[in-house]
């Protein structure tokens, strides 16, 4: 789980370097989002397939010594330095470049019981799971069991959210490209049974509609749970079993599983918080509701994640030559983007669960990533350059490293020769900033299932917008450690943005420094600012 990215950012209760500055964390259970973004420009499928189909050559496998390849040596130094700076006990990285693989583990799985991390160590991968849900759905599309542009009710006849029109009209594709339009950050736990996902989807009848289906991009975890339920109904089996049968097992991903029961004997990266600048083991971070499996439930290794990249950059065949998807289906997953916007970086939109991200040079970045407490990951591919990068970490501090490798240009420029679209913040006049001033309200579902408001007041100051976010709700709200629930009512944090072009802005640290993460303001039919989209979530504008 996006990330990027997170539904929010740094923790205002404890001192942890765990996310983009300025936004209070939504929920300890609600960190399923996308690591960075992805974007546009057509890619030659032949080029991508040729690069991915080249003979596999392992450049380096952790612990075998330095290879002398300077880009990889620089990557090692970058990761090791960040691990020290951001309190990350363990990490694993995988790179695919021109048919060569680079796999390496760093540090330890657990600060209390240290075991070295290697390429087969398993971590939670959070929202990169969504791409497994999307790929499974595409297998059903090729079998003729599902149509992407069919209404959800063709497969789930009783499906409903709060808005009757959206309930009847939303399509399978809109679930997968995050344009379904309802409030999407719902993380309720419906127990460990095979009915968990069905019960979760039935509970969605209370979710309010923010925009019409297909109209606007807004990151939507709940929509992917609906997609997972469609997979269950169409295949007649549990979601996890269907994904294993149709995708995981045929690809030989032997270190990719949904259940903790299935990783007994594996080398497991334990989850860590960061407290007073030190990594602290926190076993409470690991468990995850089964109802969230389609949106962020997978556990995997960096070696398996690199195999995942190889499959998606290749011709759609398993290692034994069995065809799982046609090249046309693989291309469809990373094309035909839905509505665009921002999710930490600029997006042209999403294909079938892949974020599609533009570059200044043209080649498309195809990306995802995920966040779960103490488990931060990133995953990107540049098909036109035969490049893929995946990172797994076992600390809240991993957010900072993921931003440096997946949001900024460091890795993209060195390995793939591409960079982000330029973004140089400029001071705006008061007249230019006036349409963006005012109160912004984002709804959320807390851990008790109730709707809360996050209220942000943005005002002009020194050519930028600054303000305060307040999460309003009862004591015991999401994001507050259990031993502090009774003491905390509202969470507040400073926010700010600096514009680099019309309606697009860079986020600011509390002391006013621009960072690499981006957000955008969306105008309504009347030309007035109607929404602020921050970390992929919509905040409704109430003008002053």
C-alpha cells in the first residue's frame, strides 16, 4: 500500500520519520497505498518483450561480494546510508536491467533476534498486491468469464454503495483504475473465515459517493476488495486460492503467500516502528485482516518480486513456457489510463491496477508499491528501457528510502535514463492563490467504522499555501496507539504547498521546504477549485 503512498504522512503522536511531511496518519490499519506513481507515453511492446526475455544473468546475489558495476555499488551505498539515517534494520533490493538481475539483502530481519536478510526473505508488500488482483482478473477476462467494461452488478447482483446510480453503473474497469468514486479508505476486519471478503463488500453500502464513476481518479482500496470478491464469485473459490491457482503457482513464486500460516520456516522480516530515532520491534504491526487481502494482503520476497517484473515485461508466459496472458492483455494492463492526477508524483492515470507515470523523456514508468505498518515497499518498471526496480523494507523509516528511490530521479536517471516531469516551485501572487484558499474536508472511515472528517485550512503566505490539518472525531480514533487512545481527541499537523504550474504543487515540510511529493487541485465545471487531491485522496473545497 500507495506511497504511495499513504493516506497520510508523518505520525503526530510519536516521532517517526514515516512518510511525507505534513499529514496526520489516517490509520494504523490503513496504510495500504501506492509507493509512488506512474505515467504516460507509448512503449514498444517488442522492445519490452525482448529485454525481459533475454537470458537471465544474476549479476549479484547478496553476500557474494562487490561486482564492480558502479551503478549497483552506488545503489548499495545509497541503501546502506539510508538504513542508518532512517532506522531501517533490514531491506532487500532487486534490479532487472538489460536482462541481468541484481538481488541483494541488507541488514537483519529483527533487531531483537537478528538474522541476515537475503533475496528470499519475505516481507509484506502491501498494495503491490493490487497488481496480482488485476492480473488474476485479466486471466478471467481472457477466459471470457469477465468483461472489464461490464457493470459490477453483472457479477455481484446485490452490490451497493450509498449512491444508487454508482451502485448500478460502476464497471469492473473502474474498480481497477481507481475511478469508482466512493470513499475508498475502509479497512474493517471481518474475521479469518472464507466469508470475510463477502461480508466486507456487503458492508460497503454505507460508503458515501464523492464523484461519479469514471469521472475522477482517487485512490480506492475498497474498490479492489470488490474486484477480489468478483474473482471469488466467478471462480467459485476463495480469493487467495484463485490468485495462487491462476497466477502465483504457475509463475513459481514459491515465496509469495497470503497467510502467515503458509510462511512457517521462511526467513521473515519482522515489522519495526521508529521511536526516538531507533528501530523498535513491534509484533502488533504484522497482522492484517483477511477482508483486505485483494488490496494489500500478499507476503513476498524480492526475488519473487523481480520474477513478477520479468513476467510483466515479457511475453506473458510462465517459466515452463505455459502462456498465462497474451501480450495484448499485458499491454492493456499498462495502457488506456483512466482519469489522471497525482499520487505522490504525477499520473496520467491508471491502467488495470498499474499506475502509469510520465517522464520528461517520454518512456512510460509502470509502478506500484505498498505500505503496511513497519513494512514499506516499492516496485516500478520502465518497459521501454528493460528496467525494473523493487525494494522491500521492515521499518516505518522505509518510507523515506522508498521516496528517494521511487519518487525522486536518483534511480530512474542512473538505470533507465529518465526523470520526472520538471517541478520548480514559484512564488504566486495573492490573486493567483486566492481561488485555492479555504477549507478542505476529507471524509474517512475510522477503525470503529464511523465516518470522520479531516479538515484542512489553507491560507496564503509568502507566495504559497500554508495551513493546519485537524482530524476530527471521538477519542480512540485511528492512528493513535492503544495506550494513548483515551488521552487524544483531535490530531493536528501543519501542511503546505508551493505551486510549480497551474493547479499542481509540491508538498512542503513544516518549516516550508519543498519536497518531491506532489499534489493537485481539481476544478469543477464552473472553473472553480472543487477538490484538493493529496496523496491520491480527495479533499472537498469550501471556498472562503
